C-alpha cells in the first residue's frame, strides 16, 4: 500500500509541472490529497532535519526544538465534517496561502547564507505548496465555489519581531542562554515556519475529503 502511495506521489509530481502551465487533465482531487498528505510533509521533514544539520541553534536548543508556539496571524478557521465541502476547501486554501510568503522568506535567507541543500528543499516545498494552492483553486472554480480573495499573513518585519520577543522571553526566564542577533532571529523564524507548517498540514488533511 505504501509503495502504491509513493508511486501515485511520483506521478502527481510529474503531472503537477504540466498542471501549473495550464494542462486541462491535471489538478484533480487525488493530486491535492497526495501533495498535502505525502509530498509536502516529506519536504517539511527534510527541511527541519537539514536545519538541524546546518544551524547549531536549532540542533542544540531543546526549548526551540520542542517549541509550542506557532506563527502568529494564521487563519484560525477549522475544518469540520459538518461543514460543506466548499467551506472546507476555502479554509484549506487560505491556510496554505498563509505560508506562501514565509517560505520565500526562509528560502531567501538560507540561499544568501550559502546553505544550498537547505535552500533547494525549501524551494521544492514552496513549489509543491503553490501547486496545492493552484489545484484547490481549480477544484473550487470547477465546482463553482467562491474562491477566497483575502490572504491572512504576517509581514517579514512582524514575524521577525514576534520571534525576537519570544526568544527574549526565553532568555529573560533563564530558559536559554543566547545572544539574540538578527541571524538568530531569522534562523528561529525559519524553523518556526516549518514547525507550524507541519501542524497545519496535518490539520488541512481533514479539509480535503472529496468523497
């Protein structure tokens, strides 16, 4: 069964490239499910592991690895089996949109730092995230569901400030010993983006039942 899912994922990845250029035969419900349930989570897991490999801050600080905070200003709506498909699809769509800009922030920083492998993983994650957004937009359009036009997101400055304040609170409470530089803030910010995406990806997997 697992081998079958992996095969489907590979086929979907290949198909997605054509879909994003307007091919009419792609963008199916099964493509969205594979991307959200298998492809994106594996990229996120790889990114988190690579961050631990290249950033001592993430590798050595337990309070950061086990962080319970999540990115601020995310869409707070939740999917429910009692809601209509159009509502659940709209929620999943908006939750994925929350990560479009943050992933670009993370990619830009890691690329500038010369972490080529990590930057490549983040770029792949962003590619499949955008593909998922495109698939769901097409599914809503085909079903004549309204496509949400408002994106909830934090600016880079807001997200950096949130991370700086959180790290400073840990230092003030003697939970970590750390000099909070701009680089430290951005490293933690990037980890927080993927940590939060892990949780959100699990959540939205419940939004995309098309049966």
